[in-house]
């Protein structure tokens, strides 16, 4: 019997999670990649485990991992493709902060069919399938019912480009006037999973990469949330930024991000 993408992703994430738990928080070799983001031996070892599972089950599928050479310039096509971040939250991992995750997504025709986020330290496995809903350790999850940004739990993250720093800082300053509950957790996967599970009400990501968001975006969609770019246009693989919410407060958040990106929002 052929295993499904979700079966393979869960199996791979569990094995890679064991490795990450054993490696954390020991001293690790740290290198900087071409975008100045850090990578450790644990990132690469986790990547090897996950890609091995995928290649054994689906040898003809394409794999795009953050830790593969040329990942930043890679283009996702219509063929069956796996998009991986074998250790999301590497900076936290290096610093000994117990907040990081594994993100695995399976795509066909540039549409996400399965998304998985695994928090190995807390044994939390988030899984979503297109049209099949979202779960946490096998139980259904749903976005929050918060109706206002006032008092909402808002998350944010940004990429490593100088331009992203400037744009992100301006938006964050405005959003911080909306709520006292504002967090940057250092891992897009965990923040997206939190919105899907109703723990947070929104997350905005500036300059995000596909491996940062595709799994979490499907989780939020299947949990009843909404995902767009900063202009309010439905999010796609070509979007530079992402706004994900419980749907109810989406327009409130977009009114802020749209104003700051007015020059690019046509």
C-alpha cells in the first residue's frame, strides 16, 4: 500500500525531531548563508533525514529545502514538489531558546496539498490537508474568534534583507499601537501554527520565503483563517509578504499594512 504525503511527512518529522531534541542545546557549528541567515550542523542533519524519507517514498518528486544549494533562486513549478524547512528558528536553536520547528509541505501545480509543522520539544504535530481540515496531534483545530485588534495577540517576523528591516519596522510601530500583546517569536512556522490553533489572532511576515510559510498558510486556511499579502491580495508563492489572521480581524490588519505599502498596492 502506497503511503500518502502526510504519512511520509509525519514519519520524517518524527525522526528528524529526535535528532533536534538530542542536539539541543549543545554547542553547534554555525555558518552564515548567502542571505546572512545562520545554519548549523543540526539543520543539515535534519534536512538529510527528511529528504531521505521523501526520496525513498517518492523518487520522482522535486524537493526544495532551505538548506539546499541554490534554494534562494529556485522556482517552484507544476510538478509534485516538497518544500522544507528542516529547522525553522535556527537563531533560537543556537541561542538555546526552546522554540523551533520542522516545516514540510507537499505541492502540486503550485498549490499546497499537505502542510505539516512539528514542534519536537513540545511534541506538537500540526497537519493540514487540502479540503481536509487542520489538526494538532490528531484533533481538529480552528482559528480564534477575536473580533478586534484591540487586545488581540499579534505576531510578526521578517527576512534578512535591509529593505525588509525598514518596511517591517514601520508596520510594527503602527501595529503596536493596536494591542499590548505583540510578539516576535523567531520562527515563522510556530507563529503560523499558533494562529491556526487559535492561540494568536494574526501574524505578519515581511520578506518571507516559501519554506517559511507554505505549510503554515495551509494550516491557517484549513483552520478557517485568511491569508493575503500586505495589499489584501490572496497570498501566492509569488507574494513577497504575508498577512494571516482569524479572518475576522483581517481587514483591520490590512488597513495598516496597505497604507504602508500604498506605493506598491495598485
